[in-house]
């Protein structure tokens, strides 16, 4: 049986190594630390994790690990083996007429059981790519510009949008940020099979205008697992602030509270932060993977719960991305 004093010494060692590992990895990448020295530290950390798990619990230890958990492969609480292949350019018949911003979202816009693409390209031109293939074998038709009565000239340049059924009527509505302040709400007054968007309304449903923030990047997500859609949004122009706008209404009758800055341990380290939420490690809560403006993917694991999220320090380009 392990001695209590020894146990606490090992825990302190574990805490120290957890903070050092990311620094050692960076030093190795720059050629100022040998690979053997890095591997030695990784082995020590893994052994400490295995020794301490029965006494402190894996959840607590993973919180201490932070980004080192991803590097060492100790993030797989739900036994998920996450790995991504390298990127493929213009797959499935996709093409674009711009070399600038392309901001895609996937949704079944026509109710046929497969995912279509809505994409903002350059100066507020919305492209719709219908999936004419299947759910498992996608093939996309040529772009239709500004479909479903979406009005490009009211959107503002470089609009960033999110799709979700915000009023629980069975179709996809849109909430969008833009290059000036405020959120735009486009209600889908059509159906799940034939989308038709009403003209945009600024800061409706109690949405709090992000005064002084530009290029907001809202994402509709049920971050607190209460059955309705909240908003998590990045900002631009030096603020590097993440806004959380909680929906305290219902799935059918949304109402948004004043925004909260930098919630749940989420961090924005670059000028752009384009988030997507999913349970990547299959532990029952939502993690976040964000595209950022230095060409990286930035991942933060949720080590809290589905209803009370807590995100650990992030890591760039995990899982082979």
C-alpha cells in the first residue's frame, strides 16, 4: 500500500510534469531538447497517472493535465480513439470562386436525409451547395447564390453564421454576426423541406448587441444541456473575448440573457476563433474545436459535465489535424 506522504509527493510531481510537458514539446520542436529527453518525461507522466488514478480519480488528474492530456493520449475517457486524416482540397465536386474567406456550415436544408452546405464566401455572398448524393456518399451540385430569399445586401461584409432550429418548428433558422456590431436573426418561415428566410432582424429575442466588438462568430449550441440553443461567440479587433449568451427561455420560445465574457475556461488566443462543438472523447459533454487565424485548429477538452462545462487549457492541431 502506498504511503500517504509518498502519494502527495507523487501528486506534486505529477502536477509539475503536467505543466512542463507542453514546454518540453515546444523545446523539442525547436531543436533545443532531444527527443529522448522528451520521451523520458512522457513516460514518467504516464506512470504517475497510472499510479495516482486509483487515489485521485482520472477526472481530477485530467484537469491537472490540461493540454498534456491530449499530447499523451490520456484524454480518451470515453475510450474514443480520435484521429483525422490529412486535408483534401475540393472534395465531392465542391468548388469556389474566391481565394478569400470561405465559412461553411453543414445542415440538411432540404429535408432529404443528407447534409448540404451553406457557405459564406467573401463579401457576404452566401452559397448553397445541395447534396445530390447520399448521407454516406455525398456529391454536391454547383453553388446557388443567396438562396432561400437570403438578402446579401443586408448582411454586412464577412458575415459569420450558425444554423439551428431556434424556435423549435422543425426547420433551420440562422443567427449571424457581421463586421459591425450586433447579431442578426433570420427566421426560417418556410419548412424543413423548403427553406424560406424572413428579412433579418437586429438583436431580437433579447440578444445583447456586442457593442465594440466586430466580426463576431456566433455558434448555436446547447452548451448547458437544458434542451434549448445558447450562443457562444468569438470577437475580433484585438478584443480576443468569447461571449456566452445563455438562452433562459425554452426550445420554442427563446430568450437570451446579457452576454458573459470568457465563460467555462474558454480562451481565444488569436484574432479569429471559429468554433465547432462536439463530444469528441465520448464522455457525454461537448468539447470545442476552433479554427483560428494562424492556420491551426485549437482544441479544448470539456472536463466538466454536460450541464456544467469546464474547458481545460487548449492544444493546437490534436488528433492529426
